[in-house]
């Protein structure tokens, strides 16, 4: 059995806990190990925060005032994708090791989210949508509780 869902959210900070709670609730119900659920929920929060902060256009009321979160729990893996309609990632962005975030001062209040996603997930892809927008997708191999509903044998 598999579970998937997709949300279209306003680019507002209040949307981030909604996406996180839905993911945590889905994983709790399915029986995913709490440590794995926590890691993925933090990574999702960072990806959503990136979309809220950077995923917008120039004008109010444009389609870029929203972003999309999609999550798939299938078999032994969870895959999450966050897509926005902002300017996208710079052409040379290759993740934390090559990003400008690698040079963020320790006292900075932002700039480490993409690096954190890379640390929490097994596979991460930062890309741009055709036309306009960024996509952050990541996955992680799941561990299950003994009483899991979707446990893979």
C-alpha cells in the first residue's frame, strides 16, 4: 500500500506548520519510526520556508503567491517535493557544498536550510521548473514501528 498527497499553499509562514503536521500525521498513522518522521518533517519545514521566502514573483496576486507540496510514502521510501514559482535556483547551484549557503556566518539567522535538507535526507535534488520556479525534492528510506500499517516485509 502507498499514500500520497499534494497541497497548494499560500506563500505565508503560517502554511509551513500545516504541511509539517500533515506529514507527521500521515507518518504516525502509517507507522513510520518517529526519528525518521522527525527528520523528514524538519527537512520539509526548511523546503517550505525556502519557498515562502524566495518563491514569489514581483506582483501581488500572481500565481507565484502559492507553492505546492507533494509527499509519497511508497514501500520503503518517502519522497517529498516542494515547488514554487519564484526565480529558481542560480544556474551553478549544486547543493550545500557549492552554494552560497556554505559561507553563511555562524551568527546568521537564515541561509542554512538547504544544507540542513541535505543532511537529513538520503537523496536531494535542487532544480528549476521549466519556465519559472524552483523545485526541492528529497527522499529517505523509511524505518517502521512494529505495529506499522504499511510496514514492508
